[in-house]
C-alpha cells in the first residue's frame, strides 16, 4: 500500500482544508487492522492540533506535508470543539471524539507486543534504558516488546550526512514494523515523508509522528488525570508542568481566527 492520503469518506471530514479521521478509536484500530496489519501495507499517521493548523496556515510546505499523511487524527481538544462548532452552524458531520497521540501509541504498542513487531522510536532525548520501562501500555509480562530507541540526529534542522547514513543502516538492519518519530513539527512529518520509500522497502507498516508522547509514557512528564482529560483541560495541566509553553498557547488565538475565517468563507 502506498503512502497516499486517504480520500474523504464516511470515516473522515474536511476541517480547515485537511481530511481528518472523524470516528472513534475503535474505528481507527479496525481501519488499521484492515489496511496494514492483515495486508502488510504501509501508512503514515500525523497528529495535527490547533498549533499545527496555525503552522500549516503560515507555512505552505508544512501544509503540503500534512496532505501527504495517510491518516490525520484530531489530537487537540480545540480541533474537536471547533469541528463541532462548525458542524452545528452548517448542520454538517463533525469529529466524534479526540484521538490523542498518546492513546494511539499505547494501542499500537499493544498490537506490537501481540504481533511481535519490532518498534523503533526515533528522536527524543535521554530515554536510554528507560525505553524498556513502559508500564502504562497494558502489556502482560508474557508479551515481550522489542523497542529500540535512537536519537537519530543532534540537530534535526541540520542533519549531517553521517547521521543520515547511520539512521538508514539502522532501519535496514532492524527492519522495524512500527516507527515512531519524535522530532516535533514540522521536522517529524518531513522526515517520515522523505523516508517513506526507505521504510516501505524495509518492511515497515506504520510510521507515526509522536512529538513528546514518549515523555509522558516514560514519566518524564506527568499526564493529566482522566477527569482533567475528559473536560478538555489536559493542555492546562501540561502548562502547569511546563510554564515555558505559554507562548505556544498564544497560537490558540490564531487558531480561533482560522475557524471564524472558515465560517465567513462558508457564508459567501
């Protein structure tokens, strides 16, 4: 299966020019099982949130990268709320629920443990031996998870030829079924698209952009309690832990402007 964008269908909706998966987690896992796990196909998964929609609006190259992703999941609560807002105004279908990158990674790791897949995490900092201490994914002790970590590049914005060759040889040697890329946007999406042919050739099934997901899974950052997540305030909980993110939260203002721009465009 090539890395072509899944066309708009009953499982997706068009939101701010992007085709987002609009069903629940169960539907997504069923889709992945049919398209990848059973058929040994390949696809890429991106996780756009409000900040990334703003980035895409200001950066045409990043916008094109998102368009090349096979599946775009609604990772931010703001995306879901905006979708429901637009849906009510124009009586159109909206995104059913938020599918976070963290939750999807957990589900994919469960599948990897059951199917005995090799998993490669590329990017992130200071994981080392701790990468094998993921207790929150629900794997039983009988199921061994083959999880390998590599930082990949010292500076992803300026990858060195030697680093690139080392990453290439690692993929050729290990032939990972599942590849998580944690370089942050837009670099992780760019890496996946540029290396799709390499991944497919070496038997990879899924490549997913994960940002700081493994910081949460490894306990470097505490994830919000379930009740906080349920009311859509996980972003605020994280802001308390990482106050430096306040500048990034200002992007929400720009995101709201994009949503209302969509409203006015629909009315014309």
